[in-house]
C-alpha cells in the first residue's frame, strides 16, 4: 500500500528525507519526525462514524467486513462501541472514508 501524504509538496520532502536517511545523513529519530510531519494522520473513529461510513458505501456489515478482511462480528462490535479499530484496520477505514470502498477492493 502506498503512503498517503498531506500534499504533493510533503511527498517530495519526505522522499528527499528518505534518500538522506538511506545515505546515512539523517538518523532514525529525525526520519520519524519527517514521517509525523508529512504522512496523513489517522484519526480515531467513533462507532457512529463507522456505521455512517458503511452506510454511505451502501454495504451490509458482512460485505463491509469482507472488503476490510475482518469478521462481520468485529464490524458489529466497532459499530456498537465494544471494540475500536486500530492499526491497519483504522488505516483502511480512513482510506475508505477518503476514497470509497473501491480503494480497498
């Protein structure tokens, strides 16, 4: 999956920083700071946000779960607030929110 940047300028800056890191002129800590500044942040989603996102895409919980490669029960738990998406699931939901369900198909 490709990285999502705040803008094309930030993508260019980050690419330059990665090259400098590979050459050994930027340390790992500095590279982390560039990551935080350049990459699109992933915001936590409320249960209502997740349900609205699924409904906006016109998908049942089962279909939505298949696209995200999770169980239907997990989508249901997210929508009830019993569990909260984290890590790659949260990133996928963020991408679906920005670009639609086709983005992860």
